[in-house]
C-alpha cells in the first residue's frame, strides 16, 4: 500500500470512529441508557432523569406524602431505620420529586413491589441505595 492510500484509509477510519462517537453521545443525551445502566448495575439506584420543569409542584408532592402515609409506613418497615423517603426540591424549590432510600438490593426490590409503578401516586421518584 502506498503512502497516500494509507493516509486515506487512516482518515476514513478516524472519520468513522468520530461519527460513531458523536452518534453515541447524541443517543446517550436523549435516552440516558448508559447512565441508567451504571445507576442500576453498579450503584443499585434508579432515577427518573426528568428536568425540574417536568416535576410536580412541591405542594402536590407534600400532599401525596400526607395522603399515603400507610404506604410510606410499609416502605419504612422494609428495613426499619434503613429505609425511608425524602422530598427532593428541584431548581428554585417550586417543584419536587421523591427519593426513596434503602440499605440493600433486597430492600430496593421490596420497595419497588410496594410502590408497583414508575411513579408514587403520580409523583416521579428516585431509588437510592445508601
């Protein structure tokens, strides 16, 4: 292979790699597939990744917590002292979501079964293994 042809092949390969990297970055920025995988597999967490402006008002989140204290107690009973819920204000504090925290993967599974949905009675939530 002569020098000019080798340079052409090298440039083509670099272009393909760059296009693939840009494509992967665009896909990740829209789907968070890699971040979700890392959260789930490595950290044993689950997050919704919604921006603040798509979260409900904090007053609605507080109302949901008050209305569903029976479910909150069930979640806390999964591992007393090592499982609970927090309201997580977002941005200027006008909107919020919930964070359920726990100590082990089995706690997470039990909490997910109690909630049984992608939202806690309409409120987006995160799961954090602490």
